[in-house]
């Protein structure tokens, strides 16, 4: 079994590695959550300062769509879900949904 103190120090010393591990853990958590659900209700969601490769709620929307799961989007509360609703209603792509912006946010 690895020494957790040593692993913790290595992660503290290597922020990129720690962020990558964190992101993969969040993806796995969301995949497990979606596989055990019948539908998704999505509200809000961070536009900036998220820890994964994209905002968590957006990732859940993508995973749910890939699983052909019903999704209920409550866009009136804003956030990334509000931007997804804006995209669906107007076909205008909000800047926060553009992949290049998400990549630039990754690891910040």
C-alpha cells in the first residue's frame, strides 16, 4: 500500500498531476451517478474556476446525452445551464461553451 503522506506531498508538489487526478475522479463519479439515474435535472453551474476539463454540470449534460438519458435544463438560474439553454434556443454559442476557453481554464 502506498504511503499516503508521500503521495500527498507528491501531489502538492505537482499541481498538474493533482488536477488531472481530481478531474478523472470527478468524471468517474459523474459516470457512476448517471448510470444509476433515470433522468438528469440540471441547474446553474460554474462558468469559470472549475477544477475539471469543463464545468461539472456541462460534463453531466454531455454524459447524459451520450447515454441517451432525458435531461431537464433549468436555464433561468443562469450559469452554464443557462448558457446551454441559450445555445439551444438561439443557436448562438456563448463564449463559455467554446472548447478553447475551457482548455484555458483547465488547471487554474
